[in-house]
C-alpha cells in the first residue's frame, strides 16, 4: 500500500484521506456471479482510486494471491468449490495483513458470525446499495491507513535503538544527539538546561552510558529534596564523632561516584554554603568530609541540571557566579516539546506500546483524531506530561482506538465524571482499583493546586504531605504548578 494526498471517494461520497498522503489501495473482488463481478469492479474503479482485479472463483483467487497481495479482498461467501469461508481461512493464515470483507445473498447471522470469527473485517448482506458498499470500503481503508502509520512509527522507533533512551528525529533533538555524542567520552563538566519534563536526566544518563565510566552506576543527587545540613553530609560524607549521632564514618556520594559520574539535579536549588564546597571539588578534584582535616581526592565527572534562570539567580545573589562558570563549560539545552512537534507522534506511540505491554492492554491504537490533538497541545509539562497522559489513556481505555477526547489532561478535567467508572465491574479487580486510584490521585492533586493558586508548598501542606512527596506525585501525573497560577492583574 502506498500513501500520498488525494481522497479515495469522489465528491458525492464521504471523503477518506490519509495525513501521510494519497492512499492508493488495491482490491481483489471474488464472486462466481459474473454480472455481479463486473458491476462491483465498475463501481469500485469509478468511485475509488484503487487498483482492482477480479476472480470468478475461490480457486482462481487463491492462485492470483500467490503472485499479488492486495490490501482488501471483497468476496462472496457462497461459491462452488472453494467457498468464501474456506478461502477466508487460507488468506488469514497465509496473508494476515490483508483485510477481507465478506458478501452473501444468504445473509444469515450464522454466516456473518463465522466470517467475523475467522478474521473478516466486515460482512455485507446482498442486496446492498452502492453507498453502503463504498462506506464499508472507506472504513476499511481508514483502518489500513492507521495500521500502516503505526507500523511506520514502530519502524522509526526501532531505528533509534542505537541512541539510548531518546525518541525523536527533529532537527532540535538531533542537535542534542550530536552534542551528547561528542561530549560523552570526555570528562568535561556539562550543564544541562531545560524546562521541567524535557528529559534532562535522560541526557545525563546518555552522557554517562556512552562514556568509558559506564561500567559503574551513575550517582544522581536531587538537590532540593534534602535540607542543607543533611545534603552536605550526603554529598561529602563525615567522620565518626563529627556531630551528635555520627557513630561511624560515612562515605559521601562524591566518593561513592569515584570512577563514575555524579549528576547534581536541579543545581539552582543548592544552598550557597554547599555551592562554595562544590566549587572546591570542581577546582581541586578533592573533598573534605565533615569532621576530617585531610582532603580526599576524587575521580568524578560532574554533570548538573537545572530548569531555573541561573543568570537571574546570580543577579539576586542566590547563585555563585564563579560556580556558574565552572559548571557551564559546555551547555546542553533540552528543547521543550512544543518546539519539536514532529517528535510527538513517535513519542506517543512509544509510550502507548510500553504502557500497553505493562498493563496487558496490547492491541490498543490511536484513533484518527488522536495524533492531531496531541500535536496541537502546548505540553507545558513536556515529555513527562505526554508520558502521563498516554499512561492514563491506556488505563482508562476500552478495546476501541484511543480518541482525542480520552487524551484530555487530568488537571483540566478533574471535576468531570469518569465514564470508565460505570464499567468497572467488567474489569479485573486489580486493574479496576488501579484505574480508580490513578484517576483520584490526578484529580486530588489538581484540586489542591487549584485551591492554592499553584503554590506547591501550600498545596502539599493542605494535603498533609511534604513538598518532595507532593512534587513526586505531580511529576508522575504530568502536572505543573504554572497551569494553576492565576496571572497577575496588570490592568491597574
């Protein structure tokens, strides 16, 4: 099958078009009634831009299929010799990608059920009107186009396996690939910048994974997650007796990462005192554990990430300028998802396949309106938000294609009733419970943020949670505080 830009049906019929381009399908018509065969061939050729061949018997059709595989076979059930049901079974065994539409003048329910059970796409009862036939072909062509698009996306994803973790082929993400490839096998300090959810940690893992240090695990430090006094001892370690409760020596994370890589995640939140100590590590390649008087040499590659404006923090006196220049030897800027919309479909397909496997929902696909809706979204939470939207859609989906409506972000639909609740009794208990918990959690967090005008600290306190736990759940469900903040009134 080929994809290009025209419609399949003429102006007096509902149009079918494929975003990838023109859909030049091929159709084989099989019927022992030669008048019916001639009429069908004339209609399909006239109304659809399709290659059409005919066969007057099941045996003749099977012989033709040995040399030529069409996209659709339209065939009668009742034929002498090799009848339609028997030919359907052979086609599905040998050529499973071919869509088969059955016809019968003896249109019993049993015949239709048997055909559908054996893999037929649809069943048409004779006599039928031309419009019904053409609409059936239209739906089948749309289905084939969707499968073809999914196949192409899967192929593109497979081609990217050589570059660990990343999905996308836009010019902006290719620039990131190029920088990572050139910097990976060096020891240069790299500052990774970008909005929340753009994949900064993924870039760090790629830098480490492609380096000679990859035999040891990369150590990641979440700078805002710990109070200053605890973070200092975690980073640099301490000697026994250094403070009350220090009953033994503790090896810090810099020593733990010796011979490997350390990622200082959200470096903009590092307290000023620790910024001074980090500057010494970068300059001298040594650390001073708490309670010790002797420095220890460390062989560590330092990566840092931030979603903050460090230059503004320098102006405010909240970040050391000399540390900034030490960290900013080379910068990798992760592009926001809205700046690389062409990467959204393969990313969405990747997450759909991954979550479908994880939750035993394999076979799910996107409806025709899903991808345009995904590409138009602003994605303030970037790739992480997209990931969570697809995860939620997989959990809440039935067996039909996932539509644009099912991809509504939970923060905007938190107060709306969930149709899936009506059908929970049809699901296994664990899946039903998981769906309800996911849905409740997203709605609860969104409401807490809404009530507190996007103030994460206040929302966490109102929820009886600490800030770090609340933020972790926000990341899980693709929620960002900016969505819930009311812009200041500048009319005064």
